C-alpha cells in the first residue's frame, strides 16, 4: 500500500498551482533473476497500481480513481537493508469532474518516471520512499488538452513473497 502527494502546474506555469493526493495498492512480480554486475546488478519487475484514492486538492476539489496497469521497475541489489529502484509507468484516472477544470475530460492518461529506495523493515516487508515526475493529460479526448506536470513523493509499505 502507498500514499503519494504531488505538486505541479496545469495552466499557470506555477509549480505550486495544483496539489494531488493519491493512495492505493501496488502488485508486482519479479521477471528476472539478478542480472548485471556491480552497482547495476538487479532484477526487472512488472507491476500495477490500483488507486482508489485520487483527490485534486487545489485549485478545485476533484475526486477520482486510477489504475496504472504498466509499471516496469529495475530493483537494484540490496546494499545492506537498502535497495534502490528506478521505474517507468502509465495508466489512467477517471474523475467526478473534468481534470483540469473546463472544457477538457473526466478521463485522463497518466505517465510517470522516477525512483526511490526500499528499506528492509521486517522479514519480507519493506518501507518504500519514492520520488517521480508525473504527467496527467487527456490525449485530446476533450476539446482542450491541458496537462498536469509535477513532482510526486510517495511512501509505501510492501509485503514480499
């Protein structure tokens, strides 16, 4: 499970224009054994995010749900209790109002790229801290196609198999 906070711009070129809070569940499966050498050694993981909590807090309160069915992660080999990762992902979000407000769309696509670290906390459980670039736009489904571009910081707790 995770919770994430985002800040960014939609129309005004102000990085503090829009704030979004989201939360949900990550499900993933490791696809490879360890590959690479040195600091590049790690595993490829495929996953998905289920996002039942999606709230744009400003400039207007908008609620929604999201789904990221495509998440690719490079999980580097652990250095003690710490294991860094890089990820690319994409999906969609459906909201109760057009996002951004106006003549746009209540369905938008999401894309993200970033990374973070997983810190071993208990047996087969990790605490995760992530930071990523987040892009949300409707890909011209509406008459206008403004986009949210911002930074997202996330905290998560994962159970490993």
